[in-house]
C-alpha cells in the first residue's frame, strides 16, 4: 500500500473518531450546550431589532437590555396565559365525558358483525391471560411466608417551605435553563464583535479569508432563515387561533400558540398542532361539524403556507435537503430531546457550513445540503450509463425548457459526450453501453431538430444572443449567415459525428447551406468535400484524443484545397481557445474554437471577409486572398 493511501486511510479514521467524540460530548454536555444553542438562536433572531434601536441612537447595552426585557415579558405573559388555559382544560375534562362517550358509541360496530365477534374473542383471551397472571401472583405471595409487603404513603407538605419546594421542585431545571439562556444571550449580543474576533483568532492568521466567509455566510443564512421562519410561524399561529375562535373551539389562544411552536418541529409538528383542537372539538360539541371545520382549516393553511408562502420567502433552496431535515430532527431529538427537535434545522445549517468550508468535513455538505450533487451533464451521462433513457430524457427536457438549444448543446450534451469519450478511451465502458449512450444521444439530437423544424422556430435570437449581430445586404429579414456553404466533418469517431450533427443543425437554422458528412467511410472524404465546394469546413473533434486526428485531417484538406477556410472545433477543451490552438498547431487551421457559440460568433463577425464563390467580390473590393481579419485570438 502506498504512503498516500495510508495517509488517506488514517485521516478518515481520525475524522471518524473525532465525529464519535463530538457526538458523545454533545450528549453528556447537553446541560450547558442546550442553553448555549438556544442563546445563539435568540441572538441571531433579536440582532436585527437591536440594530434598529442602535440606529435610533440608543446605545448597545440599553438596546440589548430593552429587547431582552420585552422578549422575556412577552414570553412570560404568553406562557402564563397558556398555562392557565391548560389548567382550565384539565378542570373541565370530566364534563366532556358524555360527548366523548356519544362519539365512541356512534363508531361502535353493530352486534353480530365480523369485527364485533373478533373484538369479543380478543377481549375474552385478554381476560383469561389477566386471570392467569393474577393467580400466579397470588401463589407467589402465599410462598413468601406471609410476610407483609411494605407500603410507603406520601406525606403531604406540613409547612410553607415544603409546599413551595414540592411545587417548584419539578420546575427547577426549566428555571435554570431559562436563566442560562438569558445570561448567554445578553453577553453574546453585547460582546458580538469580540466573540467574532476571538473565533477568527482561534482559527489562525492563515485562515482569515476562510473564517470570514464562513462567519458571514453562516450569520446571513441563520438570521434570514430564523427571522422568516419566526414571521411565518407566528402568522400561521395567529390565523389558526382566529380560525379556531371563529369556529367556536374553547381556548383558541392556546391552540394558536401550539400551532406556532410546533411548526418549528419539521414535518410532524403541524399535524400534532392540529390534533389537539380537533380532539377538543370532538369532546366539546355533540356533532362532527366543528371538528371537520378545524381539520379543513389546518389543511388549507398548510397547503397555502407550505406550497406558496414559504417557497416565495425562502426561495427555491433552503440549504438543507428534505431527507436531511427529517434525519436531523430524529438525531437532535435523541441527543437533546424536544429542544433538539426544535433546534434541528438551525444546527443542521451550521453543520452544512462546516462541511462547505472545512475540507475534512465536506461530506456533510454533500449529505445534508440541497444543492445538486452531480452537475447536469454528469447526471445526464450517469443515467445513460444506467441504461435509463427515460430519466435521461427527462433531464434533457427540463434543461431545454430553461435554455436555448445552442446553450443546451454547449453546457450539457457536449460535456456529457466528453465524459463518455474519456471513459471509452480508458476501457471503462462495454461496447453495448457505448452503443446505448451514442444511439440515445443521436436520437435526442434528431428529435430536437425535427421539433424545431415542425414548429418553424426561429433560433436566430437564441444562438446569437451573445454576439454582435451584423446586418446583411438582404436586410433584416435575412440571417447574417444566409447562403454560406459549410461542411461539417467528424475528426475520428461517432462522438465527433454527433457534435458535427449539432453544429450542422444550428447553422441550418441560421440559413447556411450545410453538408454533414458521416464518420465512415473515410476513403473519399477529401474528394467529397472538394465536390461540394464549401466556403467553410468545420472539423469536429471531441477531446481528449481527437486533436491528432483533427490536425491530420486539416493537413489533407489544405493539400487538396489550399483556399478552403478551415475551423477546428475542439469542443469543451480545458484551457480555452489559446490552449486549443497550441494543441492543434498554428498552421493546421484558420481558427480553433471550443464551443458552438464561439463558432456562430466567429462566422457572424467574419462573414464579410469569407470568400463566397457565388457572391463574387466583397463590398470593400477585396478578393479571395486579401489580408485576414482578426477576431479575438483567431484569424480568418
């Protein structure tokens, strides 16, 4: 095993050990980490309000104190009201017994039915098992020599301190957590710049750019997400509470608060929030009308908010994939309980940012992020490798709805063919797989061409969208390339031929007279080109191994037709046009280009100096062998 592979394996082991240690630390340190995480969330949520007060010429410390006091007063008041309504529900619960009994009776299955008989059988078996277990317990008690079993009776509190301790004791943990959250939030908001500088200093002087980007990205994402989520969930709770009040369900404020809070829990929170008022409607009202209205209100709000409001506010990407939200909710709930479930989304955003800026943790962004893992061209090629032509076609159709045909060819289809050529020359593809990829790509190109012809589409605006269009002698109704005779020649194999078909297809829409030659037979290729008498020959060559074939073909064409203008398309070549020109050579062709857009731009800009035999002399009086025109780094 090589040293590099040993180092990689040891690095992975150390990363795994570090992850395990962090998870264990998160679990056993939850008494401190939970208040700290809540404080961070509150600091990001309240920071815009503090900033607004500072703009009103209020100092940092007074602004923080005012905001925290108002937030604490609001939460305390709301909590007191909610607790009072919960106690009221508990006190009134016995009065709901008759309504609940009537609902259950209406759902009972009539006597003699199959389900009724099965239910009776299960009940009889359950009674027999219960009797057997009680008999065994009695025998065991008889064998215990008649010794009495000690029973402890709880004594009621005898004085005020004991009563206070009995009441406040279960709430001690809540009070401690609340106090820690307030203190942490206070110091985080007051010492915000100091904490930021300490984090940057902790990362080291050599990581200033990286840490600054991470902090800016993290603070921007968290602030925006938390603020928008708070606004959406608060509005959701207010509307739900008003709807429950209009329906007539008691304690509507309580259900609105529950809807706001539980909506922070991914996926299941809203369903749980709707379950309580529906159950209350069933318990209070004699019929089913109010329960159905409550459930309909929940469905209407959820459909509108989840499918219209949130995509409009959050955008197409929230930063986290749907599966990651679900898994993160389960993970943080196991570690930190209900608080972890509420904090799961902000904490997961932090993990994604760590994966984005720390190379050793890049797998976190891949696993949790919602950005496409594979580029479009790689995704299209991968589905063809899996012999899934339907999904590959769906990918192509989706991109064609957003891009022009030329852009789709340049950004998706040609890069996908480049990947296929690389795998084929490395002997990574079987012959049947290569044929499948080639044939389906050919079918797609032909279908795109037929569709454009049937619809009489004018792609001139699409393919020339980034060029400086020049008016022709025929006026605005005629394309700048109308009447130009072009021959498209594949350099070596079928992949070169496919790109030649794309080139010919686009040029035909621009009014060119195009001859597209197949990859075989090759014996009379130069003769066929000479008999067609083109103005331009475009040699299609797909890297990585077509450059030599293109160079050889160009030399043969120039020997037979010295005045023929030759363009080599070294498609999607890394390094751009200068590198591609050096690869082909200075004397092999008049221009070496790397994309279909460059070819169209080049032909459009040099149209006036290309010698067209059936048009005669040019307007400026130059003949066939006048000085060439420079366009970018290429000449013709």
